[in-house]
C-alpha cells in the first residue's frame, strides 16, 4: 500500500495507475512528443485529412508510384499546397509520398530514414 501512495500520488485510486503510465510513457518518449502525439508531425500546424475526390486522387497517385496500403492522407502543413500520403508497403516499411495539387508525386520520405529523403 505504501508503494502505491508514494508512486501514484493521485487523489483517485483508479486514475493513479493511468496517470503513472502516462507520465512514464511521456518520459520514455521524450515528454512533449508523447503529449502532442495527436497533433501530427508538426508542433504548431494542423494537417487536415484529405476527403472526397481529392483524397481518392491523391491516394491513387501515391499507390501507383508506391504500391501498398494507405495509412493516412492529409494536407501537408510543412509544404503548403501539397498533399502527403503515408503508404505501408508490402515489406512492412512506410513511405510518405508528397503530391502536388495536380496529383503528381514530387518527393518521398521513408519513415525512420530522414537522411535519405531524396534517394529516389
């Protein structure tokens, strides 16, 4: 019992383990990154998801160039006027495909390999 009070430090019993888990996750993931997970890849810009005809065309362009399964498609906050479609490929890797407003692939970024952005 003493260990729970010392570790949890919360007023409500059921929330103390959840708060401790959240705090532990935040510490292991770098704090701000874990707290801002739902905010997308950028700190201050929201990337709205693509919808309708734009979503279909952007995803089709991405899948034509890089076959796989679409994980998400959104407007790219870092590159205004561009769309970003994340595709999970058959080998399990993910690639971010950047598409312009005319639905042409302009750039890619393999997940976890920041330094090889322009390898294609």
